[in-house]
C-alpha cells in the first residue's frame, strides 16, 4: 500500500514537470486596428538591460514584448553609463545580437539602438550600425555620428529632473538638423510642454517605457506606454520610413496623442455603430444607441452637437467593450424617416494642444 502511494506521488510530480516543460506562454492580443494601406505596429523604442543600468538579460526584453502584444522593440543601452561593467563586458552590439535569434523566432522586429547623453540631456538613436562607436563622444558629436550611420534620433524624457523647456543645447542640436523626434511620454510621465513642439518643429511623436527592471511589476497592468507606428510594411524599413514621415502616435494608459487623420483612422477602425437605425414609437421616445469597440484603446465621448429634436448622452467605451448611449426624441422631431448626426469629442484622443479628436456618428431616425 505504502509502495503504491509513493509510486502515485512520483507519477504526479513527473506529470507536473512534464506539463511545465510543454506549457505555452500567452500573448496579449492587444488589438489596435490597421489604417487603410498601413499596418499599425505597437512599439517600444527605449529600454535597458544589464549591458548598461538595467536589471535584465536582453532575451527577457523580447519575451516581455511578445507576451505584451508588441510588434517591435529597441534595446537602447547607454553608451557611457555601464555600472555592471565589472560583471558584463560593455560591448553594446551584444544586447541586440543576443536578443536577435529569439526575436526572429517570435516575430518581434528588433531595431538596433543606443542611448547617448550629456548630463541630463539624453537622446536615443535607432537603426545604428555600431553602438560602440558612440562611447566617449560629446552629445552633438554622437548625433553627427548617428547621421553618418543613417540613424533616427529623438530627445528622451525632455522634462526629466527639471520642467521640459526648449533648452539652448537642445535648440542647437535641432538647428543643426540632428533631431528627428521627441518622447512625449517616457515611462509613467507625459510631458505637456513638449506637445506644441511636435507640429511647430515637425518632430515625430514617441512614447516609450525606458524600463530598467522587468516590465512586470514596473507596469502591473501589463500596459507600458507605446509608440504606435503606422507603417507601409511590418519590417525594419517600414518602421524607419514611418518614423521619418512622422506617422506615429503616443499611447499611455487611456490617452492617445497624434495627428488628427491618424487618430480618426484609429476611431474608424475600432468603433462600430451596432444600431445605426433607431425606430421610435409614440410610446417609446427613448432608445439605446449601441457602440462596440474592437480595440484595446478606450474612447471617452462627450456630445458636442446634435439636432435640436434629438438629445444624446456621452459614453465611456472601454477597451474591447461596448457602450449604450441613451437617445431621446423630442416632440418636434420630423415625422417619418430622417437622417441625423451626433458629433462627439473624443476627450482622451489629443490631436494638438487643447484640441481633441471630433467624430461624427450618422444615424437613421424613424419617427412613425
Ligand atoms: Zn535617459
Ligand atoms: Zn533610458
């Protein structure tokens, strides 16, 4: 009897181990719609590993990206700040090289990158050919080297340690055409001071995690800030073309920042009106308008305009959720079937400072 019990325990342990061996990792689908003719890629172009001041090995960054539903990442260790150098040789070509095989297996696009700095002014350079060429260079020289290597450059965390301002050293870099973009969001922080620069100085919007520890628990809800890249092709060249063409949006938590036509494309691809035809009756003057959201993006709607004879509420449409908006028909509504339009402000979609996306919901109203 004792022998049988031991045997049973052994079999249980073995089957547990076997189950672990073949257990699958789960990927968050993180649905964000493509735009007409463009793929929407979910990207994080700023993160660290033990090769600079991060806590993780490069393959961990690929595993995290895959689990969290990302399409592309860049490992951007510091050239010149390498506190683990006694344990890890600071060869900055290695993080990318180490991560490349797993990235290829999992279909994660890996963009070669590096972070360069002078004092508190930090820049990331993407599409670099040799990360080690940046050691020992002053910031403007590093950005000139970036140009030689065909790199895309952006200013990181513009309000780190002091409120964001168009600092003289940054202005000089911009005037020498050494700056392509700016992080509107870095980690958990949004820099409102930087938003007006996007249009005024034709910069590319970026939102990145700058994560140093494992993404969990740095982001407990598994939602790090992301740069949405609207690319013609889902590959390195597609990302580069889209970044230069400024076809990006910043997404952090419930907020999205980007050019109006890109935000409108996200709305159109995400939200469908399930009940575009509302049939009222003399006894039923109030109906529900159902809006369904297929995306992982939330949409907060505030009514701006409606016909005088129609009133409607706002809505908070959760990610991959639906909302029912109450629509009331007034006594003076036209008889028969007519068209009407509700105009909503999407209060969490920011097209420019002080200007949110405005969308139209067309309806057929039947008033017998
Ligand atoms: Zn930095
Ligand atoms: Zn960094």
